[in-house]
DNA sequence: GCGAATCACTTGTCCGAACAAGTCGATGAC
DNA sequence: GTCATCGACTTGTTCGGACAAGTGATTCGC
C-alpha cells in the first residue's frame, strides 16, 4: 500500500469499523477530508470511490455521503485463492488431487481458454477441506502452457495459486464467475461424503493472467452451509449481473 | 446518460461487442482516446475505469489495456428488480402474494432494518414466476414506514419496485446480498412445486434508500437451473467477498 | 400555518499539467 | 545465441482550478 488514496481509504474503513462514523450517519465532506489528510479533493474522491464500490458508503450529488454498513467479515481474502481466504479466516485449508490427466480440448474448453480445439489441456480434480472437513470439489482445466507447472505441484498442495506464483511467477489477475446451485451428482456425493442430491453452491470461472491470457477454467462445488458469497450493489454500479438459467 | 465519460464508456462497450477491439487484444491508449473523443485524459480514465470495474478490460501500469471479454448476456437489468430483469431478457414476470401480515420485529429484524425490537414490521411471502413457471420464493420484511404502501399493492403485482416508485417515489438505491445454496424445505417445495430437498440458490439482502435508510430485507430462493449470477473480479478490486458458512 | 422560493453547501464533471512507475521491444555486450 | 541495458511509451498518482447539478434548511409570502 503506497498510494495516498489507498491509505486514506483504509483509514476511513477502519474509522467506520471502529464506529467513529455511525452506520446511517454522514461521512465528513470532501473538503474536510482533504484538509484533514492534506491532499487534494481529487485524491479524497478516489478514496471514497473505493468505499462506494465496496458498498460501505452511499453517495448522492448534493448530499453528504452516508455510511451504509461496516463489514463484519474480513473483506480481504476474496475470490482469488481458497487457501489464502481460509488463512485469513483463521482456518486451515487442505487439498488433494484425486485425478489428473491430459486430454484434447473440447470445443467448450477451446472457447473458454482461447485455444484451438484438439490442443492438449490438463484436467485436474481436487477435493479441498477446511479444518479437516471436505467442503469443496474443484474441477479445473488448464491451458497447455500451464500444464507442466501444474503437474509439478505436489498432490496435497495447499495453495495452488501461491505455489504457481512461487514456482514460475504466475499471477492470477482476473476472473469471471458464474454462480448457481446444483444437486450433488454421484461423484460429487462420494468425494465430498454427502448424500446424493444435496444442494451445492457451484461457481464456474475463467481465470486470466494480468495480460488477459486465459490460464484455466474451473467448476467449484461447495457443500451447502460451508461458504457463502457477499456482494453489494448500488443504483449506479452493479458488479453482479443476473443471468437466465442455462447450463 | 448525460455525462461525457458515460457516453465514452458506452461507446467502448459497443465497440467491444461489435468486435472492433478483439478479445485478448489491446485497447487504444488514453492519449489516443482523449484525442478521438476530444476530452481530457481524466475523462477517458473515468470511462475505462467503469469498464475495468465490469471486468470487460484489464489494466496494468505501463502496458496497454487488454480486452478481457465481451458480455454475451445483457449486463443491464441487474440485481434491482426481478420484473425489470425479466423484461430485459424478453420474458414475462409474474408475482403472487401468498401471505402478508404485520408482526413485531425480532432482534434480527431490528438489526437489519435499524429499528427497535418490537416495532411493527410487515412480512410478505411471494411466489414469482417466469413465463408461467414458478422459479422464485420471496420472503420479505418491510420496515413499518413502508408497510402502508406495500399493503396497497395488488396481490398479483408484477413489479414491486416499479409500483412503489410510481406510488410514492420510493427508490431502492443500495443492496447488500449474501448468496448460498440450501435444500428446499417443506414450504419451499410445496409453493414452488418441486421435490423437498431440491437445491435452491438463496439470496439474502438488505435494501436501502438513497439516503441509506433500510427499506426491507429479503430471503429469495431460486429454483436450481433457472437463474445464475455472474460477477467479475480483478487483482485490484474484488466486489465479491467469500464468507465462512453460518446461518 | 403552510407552501414556494431562496441560498449556502456538497457532490459530480471536466480540464490541464506534471511526475512516478512499470512494460516491452530494440540495442548492444559477451 | 543469450542476456543485460536502455529508452520510448503507457498507465498510475496527485495537484489545483472551475463550473454544473442537486440537497436541505431557512426565509418569505400568502
């Protein structure tokens, strides 16, 4: 954290969590904040824009900004890495590779990974746990240029993202996620030790490098009751979009 | 749409959808865009910041911005209104009130709606359909100051949000949502005409006015396979946060 | 007493400038 | 051929200013 506007944003977050600014109450004006932190109004606006995007404060032209709520849960540790998130929550993540093999890319694979159909891809099936309990079944398909590095990982690798960063400097920069609910199939039920037909929260995503190159796509299924996702939206910006159901 | 930076953002969105900028390819530089649209660099940055937040483009210091993907689905029609979303998808939404009564606020109600425990609230149970098929069970609790207006609505009101806006100018400005999966209970199964234990996608949310005053909280349960949610995240900003499971 | 107009204040938009930090290809040394 | 250096280019950060647009309390007229 170097940028001044990030420091200010963090200071405001902490002030809200401390209760310095009451929920439902007003935030100081831009002019007052710029005086307090000795920065220009533009820098203050960058800071409050971040809080607005997080749903912590509301903003309307002409009126003071309003504190909408304080984040009870750790809002760090986001979608990126299961292990990082677990650690931030004070829990321990485990992982185990059940199946791993190379195959030719299907049309679907090719479309998501921006490669040619028939090109080789690496498919991996992992079960992941939290404090010893299995909570997540992960089906990943990696692009060919990533396959070697993934195959070198130990079968019980705790954090894939971290390991790939340490090994080859790979950064998972962007992700696109589709969330829905499905019933556990036979394989799901067996590997997660739950009953067939149990509800699972399914997240399908495509991850890319900072340069926009697709790395992998994944089908993650969480056991009901173990994990939930939170998102804030405002009349101006809607980070989450609802889509019609289709497989 | 009046602001220049919004016009430019929309122009860029359309250009991406048209394929003018290839997926995986670079966007023009800020300097070039500011020349093309005859605006300052700051205005261009506001425009591209919007696309970055939507996950359409990636941005790194020093390198050109990259097109990450074009939104296939209508990215308008967001979390706000079920009916508005359905209409945008070219489908027709229906709604029917199953149950509606006033009761004293529980501690939980009071916390979410920022009112005193014991104060009167209005609870409503609705079933909503898409093209005649029941897909959503909605349990709402409205704050007292909203109760009269809600009770005046017809039982088969198609769009609650729209009706409340037309009646009393009420605007649903901010929402906080928690998403998980649950099994259908007895009541869920009966009202949605599905088997007990079927997976449901559950969205719990609190909605507030532009001034930050809580209007209602809601527990929405979608039949599996009918609706999914999409969200994009980047290394810099994560609109979606994962939370540990707890009821 | 009550509604309408007024007005100070606050946020939104846009400009132009300067410098810092990072990327990426070209150049050059070995 | 390979690798390090360099330099042009691009995005990130911050400043200061000006005006537009909207809010909310006060004042005023009736």
